[in-house]
C-alpha cells in the first residue's frame, strides 16, 4: 500500500472506488426489481403522475397528481419526460437512475478528496464512506429531485477546487433545475470563496480576504447564475400555495408526533439535533466518519504525522460548515419558506466528515507504517510487505464489511405491493374513476393501477395551504362517511366527490381496526367514527355483501353506484 500519488495509483484506486460503488448499486437494483409491484417509497409521490408522459389521459382532474406535478422542478420533470419519449417508463427510469447517480457522485467524491489531499488511497477511503452514506439513506435511491443534489453538489465542489469557472456555473445551473432550494448552499459557498481559511500544519488556521480577479470573477458569475436560476421560482406562485407559516403549522396535527409531516417534536434535543426534518444531524452513518475529529489534532503535530502536510484547500470544509449552519437556522427562522432545515445540514456535514475522516485515517496509517519501519531495524522486505498488506486488508475489511453489521443496508425504502389482483382490477376500469379508501394499500393504486384516489396518507403533504386544506377536508369527509350511520351523509359524500369505488378491509368496522389506520392526525373525524361504531352499525358495513365487485383476501372493492342505489335516499 503506497501513499504516494502517481498516475497509475490514481487509476487503480479510482477504478477500485467505482467497483465498490457498482457493487453497492447492484444491491439496490436487486431490491428495485424484486417483484413487478415494487416501487420506491417517495416515487409513489413524485413519479407516479409522470405516466401522463406516456398517456396524457391519465389522472384527469386529479388533485394529487396535479399538485405533485406543480412542485416538480423543471429539469427533473424534463429528464423524465425525455426518458419517457425514448420509451422508458418513468417508474422503470426511477429504478435505473440511482446507480448512475451513485457512480457519478463516487467519481466526483474521489476527485474532491484528491483536491484536498493528493493521496489516491484517501480518495478510495472517502469513496467507500460516501457510498455508505448514499446507501444508508434513501435520497439517491428515490431518484426524486433531492437525489440529484448529491452528485451535483460533489461536482460543484470538484470544479470549485479546480477553479473551473464553467464547471461551477454548470453545477449551479443544473442544481437550480433539479433541486432549487440547495442553490442557496452553492451560493453561500461561492460567496465565502472570497474569505480564505487555510490550514497550516503546526500553526493553525490563517485568515484572509481575497481580492484576486479570478476569485472575484468566480464569485460574481456564480452568484449571478444562482440568482437567475432561482428567479423563476421567486416570481411564480404555486397554485396550491403559499406555504404555511409557523403559527399556522402549529395549529395543524399533521406537524406533530402522529402526523404525516412530523416536525414539532416535544423533546428539544431530538428536535434540534436528530429530528428527521428539524434536526441538524438526523443520522450518523457510517460511524467511521466520526474519525474526522482527529484531523485538527493531527495538524498540531506535523513532525509526528508528516503526511498531514500534504493537505490543501481545507478552508473549503469550514466554508461548507458555516453555510450549512447559517441556512439551517435561516430555514428555522423562515419556516417553511426554505423548506426543511435538516436538508441544509444532513448531507453537507456528512460530506465534510467523510473527507476529513478519510484524510485522518490515511495520515494515521502512514504514521503507523513509518513507526513499524522504524522499530524493525532491518526487516526483510517480504515481512514489511506482509505487514503493510495486512494493515491494508484490515482497513479495507472494516470499511467494506460495515454493511453486514447494520440491520438495514441498503436503506433503499422500496415498497412491495401485496394486492396485485386489486391493482389489475382497477387498471381495467375507465381512466377517470375515483377510488376512496383509508387503507395504506391505497397509496399503491396511482402507481400500480394508474387510477386516481380521493385520499392517501402518503400524499397528505401539508406544506402548501390550499393543497393541505383540500387533502385534510377529503380525509375528514372520508373517515366520517365510512363510519356514518346516516344514509344521507354517505350519499352526500359520494355525490360531492364523485367516488366510483371504495376499497376497504373486511375488518374495517371493528373498533381495533379503526385505531390501526394511523389516522390520529384527524382527531375530530376519528372521534366521530368511534362514536358511530359504539352507537350502531355503519351504513357501509350493511352493504358489503350486495355491493362487493372484488374480494382479494381481506380486501373488498365496493361499487359506489350500487351503494347509492341500495341506500335509495330521495
């Protein structure tokens, strides 16, 4: 194992990095194509509506499809549209894109490491840890807008470190097209390029403000491009907006512990540190990146750890941290105008830790090998080679076998639909039908049946006022109608929303089943339903036998026309 940089060693460790990335990606592909009815969790929101690219008549007047189309960034939408025109189903493209994004991110991550520390072995360590970051979370796997942030951010860092103006401009522009809120991170880092923090081993950090023409030009053009790509979003109102204010969000159950948009946690430590949406650092995977804390200590002793003197451009890591925390607190202060605070710190801080940990581990290994060489007066060449090879094998095993020691890797969040007969039944119905259901199984229907649903908990995203209010109204009405003992109320619900079919469980009218529906964010409607169950038999329960079109295990599909005829209310 050599810590010297040469063209050959760069090629070797780069190819090995891509090989590891490909192996991890194969695990994800295996999960993705496990069954014909497998879909990534977030793709059920952000991709299903793109089937309109193949058939424009799908999801007519569909509130849910229209909303998720309205919030999709332009570049993201056009990429899927182009793939659909090329004959690739959007849901198939959604499964094929993650490996490509992962490999691209790995290549740029390796390149960034070499710009910080020109030791190819460190690039390999960083690449492996980066892949463990990628596949320990479902962002890249989702192939939703935030998935494109990862390779674009690493590409931005790579071109920035190489002072490649056009590469920086392209990365900012593409980020604006795919994941616009993260452009603020790019802009902040570009702005701080004028401020230099350079690490000098044994001396600490040196601070200065740059007045170089190249730095001013890069900063000026970078900020201009960021402004231009964000301008359309600032000037265009979302038809389902504006976003909620903090005061409004605190009145809505969806944002609390039991809600779909769980944000306001009662434990302040969880809220600020590890909350999935509110915390500064939701997860700490892989743990090896914690070794980053050793790097400042290593700088203090360059004589003992001579390889640390090859570090350069490490001021960039401090800029990333400063921008990440600045935007984190800004997002909290402007909630939810900058979307979720954790988006600005989760990946940025992980990347900083990974790069610092890879450098620290390489420096420590180099120092250890130097010590071994010193204590063994004249070791045989073969013994030194075995020792070096053994250390390399131990480090490689600790890194590569890490996934075997955690329970869920890759954490790709693929979901498998369990009711193909139901999906096929609805797929054979007219394209303009509307299905009512409180079951989690309804979340699969737009994806696997290409048919509209009235409500699905997966789609109950509360951030935009108009959409959140409409979904909340539908949920409350559906809960009340399913459990009402008043025939007129049930008929009124069917006529108001134009429901064609109702998907329920045979056990739906048992009190315990209601509690298991995970609808606590609609407390008033659930309380009314519980009251109806205590007072008598819901109208819908009395019509199961005569109005069931399909039975699939415990699932029943009821015909709404039959229900209305059976009620026979003038």
